[in-house]
C-alpha cells in the first residue's frame, strides 16, 4: 500500500478539544469508507486542517478521487458517511464540491473528481495550488497522490 500521512489533523490552536475530536472522527470515518471502496483511488485532506492552521470557523476540506464518478451522481453514498445535511453542490472544473453541515456544526467540503485531477504531466495549475497550499494524504492505494505531491514540490 502507498504512503499515508499519520500525523493528527486537528492540532490547531484555535480548535476546541470537542471540535478536534469531531474533526478526527469525520476524517477517520471518511478514510475507512474510502479505503473499503474499490473505485476510490485517492483521498486527501487539504486546506487549513492539513496545514495545522485551522481556526474555529474553518471547514474540513477533503478531495476524493474515483474511477467511477457516476457512482456519486446521486446522494445515496453520502448516507453511508453520515456527514449531516447537504448544503451545497458546486462544480469547480474537474471537481464537484459537496458541502455538508454535521450535527456538531462542522462544515465538511467533500470534493469528488476523477484521477485526472492528480495528473502530473503536466500538473494542472489549480491542482498545484491546492497541493502546495498544504495537503495530507489519507488514502493512496496506487501512489498517485504521492507522485502528485512530489511533482508539486519540484
């Protein structure tokens, strides 16, 4: 299995202990769920939580790459994750954002796209911005996210 970062995500000073537990629980739940799916080729934590810079108003940014994007056209898969109420769906180029609000008030942004998002020859400028801003690999069975991170660092 490819590399997976093991450091905690919610070590930011601006997060309450309860908030940190909620964040870690969501990350663990989504990571287990993604790892059990044969269509998922990658899961990244991005943004302020990946940089250990989250504050009380930070949302949790996740990027899920799947080879079967059509499986996510309806919302039935989201019920398995128990992320709360779906509050927004928006497409950003090759990624579709689904924003949820948990019962504890945490906003979870689950961005779903194809493995093309992690293409390294060449790296898309938007993808490069996300990766260089700070990411943590949560699930990378084929090493595509590790290669992407390496390409963005060079």
